[in-house]
C-alpha cells in the first residue's frame, strides 16, 4: 500500500473476543494525527507506535479496535 508515495505494511489478525483487525504501519513517518471514526462500513483508528510512527487500525467491530489498542499497550512496556 502507498500513502502519498510512502510504503506501508499491513497485518490482519483475529482477537478471539474482539474480532478481526487490520493494521497498517508506514515505513517513513506520515502526518497522521491520532483520530478515529466510522467510514465505509468499518471502524478506523490512528494511533502512534513507540517510535512515533502512525499505525492505522481498521475493523468491522468497534470492540476489536479496543482489543488491538490494549495489545499494543502491553507490547510497549
């Protein structure tokens, strides 16, 4: 995937109690602020990694994003 010429990697994972989440991580920093919403029948949320790079999370179930955020927070310790 490319965003304004930037390379991004994606990973889709299933949280048993939350649902499926796809995450996009950009190789070089892009100017995306932390935000979220509902668009085109999916929930989305932008968060930042430990090194400040934006991660875009997409899910059909809103609670799946909460599970993904908790998983990212546990990995940051």
